[in-house]
């Protein structure tokens, strides 16, 4: 049962926000869906967008300006929330922005108190495509995935682990090597426990060495991003892709930061990258 | 003294937020300024954007997607806050959204407790152009004005009262006849007192009968806007323009509401309207 929370006409199409009960996350989840005008939604390609730390489904749909391009290309946009929410959902004891609410990291947690609800990996890879197809009647046979920061990490691992499901991939300022940076270490320790063997299954730089795909990965990274050196380290992924033979275009955009001003500036290139790969 | 609060690269240009001490409003004011790339900012045309109730300088700069078009056209965008703010600024006793903070209505208040700080008319028409020209080195000889809802009202009256200063004008879902609708009556009663003669000087539908301009006014109005019938009433302005011989294009956009999804969908048309009129 998908409840429509809001519905706004936008560039001739419809931007909706749904709420639904997720069996995977044991609670209600929110979801932005943009349906472009003048095309058959049962055959249009679908792009999933995974947002970053602190975000909800709102950030992408209000700030990225992606609907304009999606309307032109006839592409459906799907933007889920970044974690489970609501009564009884565990959060970091200090309400830290980088763990718990707003910080699901797109993994299936195995540790207490997270394991029951923090199952964003299975939510995105299993439950969501089923909802899109069976309940909303969308074409999950042509799906791409993209995202920002923590969501860029999510997009990369979702693609590398499910290249047949998410056939095209791109990312803005992704956390490419969570096992090697503070944000990822903190989250993986909490959600997955101390054994780093479990971490590698959610680390794009580790995964690409075993699971390279036939897709061409597009990454945009702001050259003036305050998180570049400590948390993002795109060159670790670039080196792994080179070693593995994975096709990658990594663009360092001089002067751009980590904000949606950066995303808005280059989102059109990303939508066209997906449209081209899914056509 | 203009303090830079934030600075983000966006579509090759720079989106800044400034804070400055306003002599007109007796306190600090915030201001969004977008400087497009690859053009001389001392000669580029300038578009002022006036936001609506509850907004700050942030809404337009984060949600409208206007920087993309401004970058292409070589147009500077200036988005002030909608009221004075900060310590000691009077607010409505019940913190109502439609009076006081976030609801300056672009008038010079004459009544207590508003008269000292709520002087948004003079701030926009006098102090701001001087700052843009003298402090920021912008070209205030080529200026247009636009806005949304309460800010659409502001844009219309600013133009009609200062057609040489704001040479082009457009609006989204403007309050065209504040004297005749609940939002306007409440605000004008509070800021200007009971004598309705003072109100007429800030009412676009009244003003256009005396002060028609040689500009062509562009208005977009969502056909599914929840405020259309009670607060906006664009046909009152349309009738006055017809009587006065004022050139007006009023477009009712079927299905669109009062949100920034509506603004984002048509902002490009408005920027081109101003660029064409200011060229």
C-alpha cells in the first residue's frame, strides 16, 4: 500500500512522495518518484538516486533540478530516504549525523541495535525494485543508479553487486573506499561488527577487484570539496579500476564543493549518461 | 561592509550569501547574489528576486534552478530576505507566518512596533541598488525584478513605482490586489494603519490605474494553486491592466500549484523575458 504524501506538477510531469510499509526495514519508508510527461511509464527507463548523510528523500527532489532533464529524456526518477525513520528506530546515542538516522550507509546491519531495521542494502536491491515494478508499474528492466557522497558509495556497490539490475551507474563525490576512511569505518564497525571481512562486501574499491562490470562508471568530484582528502579519496577507486580493467571516467571539477550547487551543475550530464546506457 | 556568509560554485559562476548592516532596516540583512561566469559583472544585467511568505534568501537560490539559465544568459541574480531578522526585530504576537518575520510585504511600515525596522520598500528601492552598484560594482542601470506570491506583489509595485529603476518585471502567483484579500488586509492594517489611502500606494491593481508602465508584464499563475481564489485573484489585475492600457501576459498554467516545483518549471521563461527586455 503506497500512500501519496505529496504530489506536485513539475516540468509537465508529476513529482510524488510516497510513504509505504517496508517489510525489509520493519517500518514505514519514504520515497520520491518523478514521472515525466508524455511517455509510457511502463517502458521508460528508471534512475534511482541515493542521497548522502543527513538527507531525506527531499534533498534531491527539491535541489538538484533533475526533473527538467528527466522530463526531456522521458526518464523516471526514484529517490528513497537514506535510513529507516519513525518511532522505535534506533539512532546513534549522541545523535551523530554520520550514524543511525539519515546514515544507513546502504548496508544490511548485522549488529545490535541496528540489525532489525537498518537493512538499506536489501531495501534498495530487493524490495524497492519489486515495489516499483509490481505496485507502481514501472520498468525495472531498464534501471540505472546514481547518488551523492554516502549515496555515491551506495550507487557504486549496488551496481557492482547487481550489474544486471542496475545496468548503468554514476556518482557525485562518492565515498569510494569506506573501509579506509573515518565515515565508513565508524558506520561499518557499528552496523557490521569488528570483522573486516564483512566490510569488504560493501566497499566499492574492494568489490571492483572481484566484481568489475561491463558498464562505464561516471564519477564527478568537486576539487574544492572539504571532504575530498579525508573521506572521499576517489583516486583509490581509480587505481583499483585501472588494476581491474573497469571502465571509469573520473572528473575532478575545479572549485566545486560538496553541496547540491555542485550536483545541480552536473546532473544533466549524469542523466544523459544513464539515458544513453539504458537506451 | 558586506560579509560573505557562504560561497558555492554553481554552473561555473558563484552563488554567494552576504550579510550586511542595513541603515534602512536598522539591523543586519541577508542577500543571495549569483554571479554568472564568463561575463563582465559591471555590465551584466541584474535580476532582483523577491520571495514569498515564510521564505528567506535561501528558497530561491536552492530550489528555483535559476542559476543554470543565468549562467547561460550572463545575468546577475539578487535574492534578498523577505523581512528584517535578528535580535529585537518585532514579530507577530502569535508568530503568525503572514505577519512580522518572513512577511515584510515590501512596504515601509508607519505603525508601531513595525515602523523602525520593517522598511522593505525603501530597502529594495533605495538601499539595495546603491549597495549593488557602489559596494558590489554591479550594473544597476539594467535591472529587472521578479518574485513569487508576496514577492510577486513586491515585484509589481516596485516596477510600477520605479519603472526607470526596475525596467522589466514578471511574477509567479503574485498577490496582485493586497487591499482586497485577507493576507494583504491583515498586513497593511498592521504595517500601515487603518487609513486605506496609504494602502493604495502599495497595491498593484490600484497603482496600475495611475502608473501604467511601458514594460510588458509577464505573470505565471498555477491553475491548481490553493491560494488562487482567496488570496491571489490575478484577474483583478488583468482587468485593471486592460482598463489602463498596460501590456500584460497572464498565463494560467493548468495543474500547477504554489510551490517551487511550479517556479522551477517556468523560471527559464522569466529569465529570458528579462534578458530580452534589458538587452
